[in-house]
């Protein structure tokens, strides 16, 4: 066995084999795969191995398309052909019109990735799948590319190609330990000796946390038992001259595909089981869990009604195996949080369909630093430490029970909540807050107008419309308060901290003590990596603030670039502080009433400045920044003073007409102002010029990514960021919706909301530069309808910022 390799991939299932193959495809041949048993001896060998193109976000659709194209190529390889039933087609059934709305949105989103889904009615479903009944069926999404593949052959084919390109595969080589050296290399200890490598990849499937423990990491991955049945031949299928399509059924919780002349039927029962949470038998390899058909009986009844032929056919095999889940159902593909040169490709629950694409995107990140698509939806750093195994198991059960039921807009499911709260949580709940979740934190979305109010989730404007309108009105006309829990905040301190940050950000860093600035940072490719608000709190002290979701992402990036002399330190304040936003024309008066010893006047406490203030014995940092476009302050309050501070503000606010507001109102107002959201409008696929951030880029200084950006500026923009006004009041656009010109997709919506102050249906997105001029007439495909849209001014509300300075 080799003693050195550039990359060691641990695990020989689809995840590991695909990563190995794609590393060679991206140009690295000094790569090794270690497998404790035979290839595919984990979950992969017994997979139902359906390969679909459907995804809820563009990155997923794109990576699945890559899988499909790759598998087609492998199937046609004359030297080593593999069995792949490609293009059988598949139906995702819908029981309600709301569900069909969702499919219409996903169809629009997939178009932007060059993928065409079809929405069909119940009769057409029956024509395409003659074995189903159509009772209670609203229709379906038809995915023409659906099929199934032989999982063992697929992995062998990938390993074979990788070997041909120089990779080595060592079977029966269990990894027993991982040690990182001072120079950030990894020593991979195995039963057969050690291998030292630059990068290590955890592709250990349901054993990923055994490998995680070797580097002191807990991956939020939990396994569920999952069963499918294989039937005897079915006469109706034998009589057909085509393969019956795949079915995914959210109303009856099953899937099926043709297997020989019978069916393979898999179930997602409510009475489901986690697996292996207390440790996994080391001998569980090439193994299955005991059959448990009784568990799926309640599902079976509905399945029989949908596919009556199943009542007359015998079952010849039951497969029950472990399948991995993460808290949000998407895998963990990318950097292991807090560990340099460590990667993972774990938590795959549809690994056969997706594995080709995940291995591709991971190999690109390892070799080039970034992948072709923004991979945040897969990034392991999207879950901070709150996502432990207990939490993950609760979410896994919930997800399993809702397998084909996608999240409706603004739907946050209850399992595992509340995971992260501040001392204000109960107070806001009492006040009627309806909470959503941001990186585990409970954050108010809006305040219910009555205790029994329940949001009817929809892809159209719903019953929260007027509620949000009222909150916006209060912010615009009076004063309102919101807690922004979990906002990512670090104190960065040390000699030369401003100079160091200046090399990290493409924007100017605020140099004067007490000043605050919005800054952006780029990756080495010159594309947008992140956004941070920097507050200069003195000669060697900066407060760094960014989106709650960026907690681990930004820390990794900053820590990786810290000066080696240890002169600068970073301390996270995420768990010790929260933010109270006070916004509206009367906010100055309110703050003056509460913090009487501070001069909050226009001349003394100007926009984009910060200072330390005190109330009821609690010190805090006040910053005059605004995400709403109204006069506003953020109070960065230590948790122990949060309730006192909030109480003081609400008491003093009563005579001023103080209201409460939440995230939905904020979203409406920030879109009117043209403010971007990290990982919605700011993604690694585009540079800051393409993202409309020219004014934040200072080309007269050095910064990470500058050389690459200079080159791109010469080449010209690939896309342009635009703001759109839609000519419709029935539904908002949704992130991912296609922007169309002359029948051709020319762009994608990234954010959208009703602008309550300007009374317009607004959206933002990236389009082909030829469609970006002011007034350009386009269409946005919103839940199936082409809605006329016009490119409009980026700032629809108070473009001169008179109100924030008032
Ligand atoms: C019943 C069932 C039906 C399914 N149907 C579908 C489907 O229709 N379509 C679909 O896309 N997906 C399906 N899946 C899911 C899919 O099979 C999995 O997502 C996929 O196989 C996971 O692959 P993996 O490589 O991540 O894990 P695994 O296949 O488990 O591979 C991990 C490998 O790592 C090795 N390993 C672990 N620890 C070590 C160590 N210390 N040293 C060396 N090697 C180690 C293991 O031996 C194993 O070979 C199904 C799953 C189940 C259970």
C-alpha cells in the first residue's frame, strides 16, 4: 500500500467511488480509496437505485443532471457497459392544487438548469402509468429522465475508470484512526499501515460518525431503517411494451419502479425507526436489518388503493436497510467544519441518483477551491453545533415521515424545536410571535393578529399578507422593534486588525473609531463569498457581523487566513449576545427616552456609526444601521441584559405607538431598498460586478480574489443583477423562478416579496446582460404563468436615503 497520496477517500460506496473518479477527472491522479470490506458493502449494494432529476433548488437539479449524463455515458461504454434504464420517466403525484403549485414552481426553476418537467392532469397520469387509480389525484409532475441503475455495476465502473487514470483502491482496509500534523496534512491509520495525505474525505455512509469521531467531529447524520418489497411478475406489466414509470407519492407515502416484470415498492411509514444511533456492530457489512413488514401495513392499505394490481401478487423479497439523513434532508458535501483539508460526502439519502453529481461537486471543491454551482445547500457548515445526533434523529424521523412532501414557502416543521433560543423567546412567544428557524435559532416571522391565527402556507399571497402590511406600516410611520436572534458576530482584535481585514475584504474597511461599514469578500476566483458589517470599536478592535447562517462558514474562512504570528484573535459572540432592532421615524425619540445619557440627535449619532451605551446596568453596542430603509438602530445586547433592555424599550415605546415586527416585514422592506441576502442574492457563481456591488469594490488596494476579478472584468460579465417589478398581485415570484425573454430563459429569480410601502410585486435576480437595461420587458414564470416583469430601479423606496439619515 502507498505511504503517501494527495487525497485519501474513505469508503467505497457510491459517494466514495464517485469522488475518487471525479478527482481524477479534475486532474488529480495521486488519489486513493480505502474500503473496510468490498466496494458497495454499506448501503449502496441494496439500494432501490432510482435515478431522478427532480430537485427543490437549482444546485440539486444541476448535480442530478450531471449524474444522469455520466451514467448514460457509463452505460454506453463498450468496454464495461452497465445496466441503466434511462429515460423510463417518472411521476411525482399531487393530491392537491397547492401541491401542484409547488410542482409548477419547481418546473420553472428546473428550466433555468436546462431541464424540462411537465405538469399533467390525473387522466394523463393514468395514460402514462396504466396500473394506477386516479382517485383523489390532482395531477403530477412528469420527469422524463427518471430511471434506475445497477448500483454495484455503477460503483465498479467508476472505480475502474479512476484506476485507469492512476487512482488506487484498497479493499479490506479499514481506517482505524486519523491524525492531523502541524502542517495540516492527515495521517490515515489503517489495519494495513499508514498513509499520509494532503486531503482526507469521509465517505463512510452510515459509519460516517465513526470516522468523524477519529477527528473529533460529530456529523449531523442519523440513519433510518427503510424497506422496499419486490413482487412476483405482474401480468399487466408483462403485457406492456414499455417500462412503467417511476412513482413518488406524497399522499400515500410510497414509491415504485419496475423490477423485471414485477414492481419494487418502497414505503415511508409514520411508525418509523432510527438505526445505529447507539453504535453499529462492526460485523454489519453487506448486511440488512431484519424484515419488518408489519410496520408498513398502514401505508400498504393506501398503496393497494393506488395500485390495485398489488393485491393480487406475491412478494418474493423484502429489503430493509439503513439510509442516512441530515436535519434538512440534503447531504453534507464539502468542508468538515473547523478542520483544514478535511472533507465529507455523507448523509446521502438518495445517493444513487445524486452520488454522481455530489462526487463531481466535491472533487471540484477539493481541486479548485469552489464548484461550478454555489454549494451552500450542501455545505456541512450550514449546521452549527446545536445540530447534535439527538436533534438530527428528530429531524430525520420528521423528514422520513414527510418524504415526498416538500416544504411550502415559509413552512418550518416542528421537530427538534426550539433548538436555539435567547432569553427573549418566551416574551416574544407571549406577544404572539410566529417563529421560523435560522441556523437553529428561533426568530419571529410575524406577530399573530389573534391567538388562533394560523398561516395557510401557499405559493400565492396568503393570509399573512395584511399582517405583514401592518407591521411594515408601523415601521414606516411610527416605531417598531424586532429581535434578530443568532446574528453572526465575532469580536476580532489585535495589533493591525484593520490592515489585515483590509486585505480580506474587497470593500473599504471603516478606519475611524466609531464608524460602521458594509463590506464584501471574495473567494480566490474573484466571486462573491460573503458579506459582513464591520464596526470599528477602537484602535485594535472590530465587531464583525454577518448572516446567522454564516456562523461556521465565515469563521473557517477568517481563521484560515489569520496571520501566523497569532497577533489577531477571533472570539464568537453568537451565543452571548442578541440584537434588538429599533426602526422607524420615532426610533430616535424612543432611544433617547430609554438611554437618556446618550445624545441620539442627528448630528451626534449619525448613520453608520457605533458606540457603547448602557441601560439598567447593562453595556451594549448601538449601531445606526438599517436593513429596512427607515431610521434604525441595532442594539447588540448581552443575553443577560436582553429582557431588561427589551422591557425598557417596550414600556417607553407605548406612547410612541411601538409595534413589533418580524422577518417577513424585513424581507419586504429590504427588497424595496434593493438590499441583498447572503446565499440568496450573493452566491459564489458570480463576481461582485455581476452582483451589482461595484460601489463596494475598491480596486485601488490589495484583497483576496483581486487578480481573478481583474481578469473577469476584462472578459466581461456573464450575468447582471437586476431588480424587477411584476405585473401581478396574485402571487410573489419565488427564488429559482425562471426569467424569460422571447420564450427563452434568460435568468433566475433570487429573492422576491411584495413591497408594502411601494405597493409593488418585486423580485431580484440574475439575467443575461443583454436583458438588464432599465425598463427592459421580460416575463417571470410564477407557478406556471408567464407574468410580465420590467427591469426597475434597484432602490424602489427612498433612493436618496433621506429617511435613514433623518
Ligand atoms: C432500502 C433503500 C433503498 C434506497 N433506494 C434508493 C433509490 O432508489 N435511489 C437512490 O438514489 N438512493 C436510494 N437509497 C439511498 C442510497 O442507497 C444511499 O444514499 C447510498 O447508497 C449511500 O452511499 P454511500 O456511499 O454514502 O454509503 P455506503 O454505501 O454505506 O458506503 C460507505 C462505505 O464506507 C465504508 N466504510 C465505513 N467505515 C469505514 C472505515 N472505517 N474504513 C474504510 N471504509 C469504511 C463502508 O464499508 C461502505 O462501503 C436507498 C437506500 C436504502 C436503504
